[in-house]
C-alpha cells in the first residue's frame, strides 16, 4: 500500500528513492555532519525528515552551534536559518523543549546536499508535542520548515482504505 505524501509535499512528485538515516554532508571535509532520520528524493526535491517524538517531554535544550556554521559558503540560501542561528546564540530566541539548534544544523546540511544533487531542499519536521506546550508553528513560520504533529499524521494514514 502506498502512503500519501507528507503534508505540504504532494506537489514535489513521486519519490524516486527513500533513505533512512541519511548523512547530509556540509560543504567541507572533517568535522561532524548532520544525520537526518530519512530523506525522500524526487525528481525535483530533496525532502529531509527529522522526527522528535518525545523531545518536548525532555529537559530544556542548550544551544551549541560551532563557528563552522558561520562560514560564508551558502550565499543567500541560508539567510532565514542564519538569522535563527544568530538569534539562538544571542539568546534573543529561546525554546524550552525544541532543540532548534539541531534543526538549524540539519537545514545547513540539507541545503548543501540538495545543491549537490540539483534538487530543491525541504526540511520536514514532525513531533508528538502536546498542544499545551505553546505555539508549535513558530519555527516553521520563521524559517520555512514544514512541520506537523505526529498524531494527526498517523491518524490520516490509518484512516486510509
């Protein structure tokens, strides 16, 4: 049985390939490169999937972004994520349960991989966040990340016949 596309990705076409545990290499050798939970590769897009099922229930996050993420190798492609990186470092933005720095690192790697593969990058984040935890749409609104809560996504898939 074919599953429906992830919300917001239907226009990106049929997957050519799906990989679990995908290393999104940054544009330099050495160091640590981000690993996405999965990627969906279509003819036009590279969709990186990151899931944090119970992250909101864990301790508060600390921001740790090395100076390597300040390298001027992406041009304007990463402006929104660079702004998020800077706001997280300065303390202007602070998330109690979301590891936003982790998602920023993944976005930098995903953009690099998409450029290498001649695809458009999309970072898809799903989570099992209780509604009472605040505004879960803040990160997507400020960076362009596609996000959805896990329970509604699973419910939509189980309702399929």
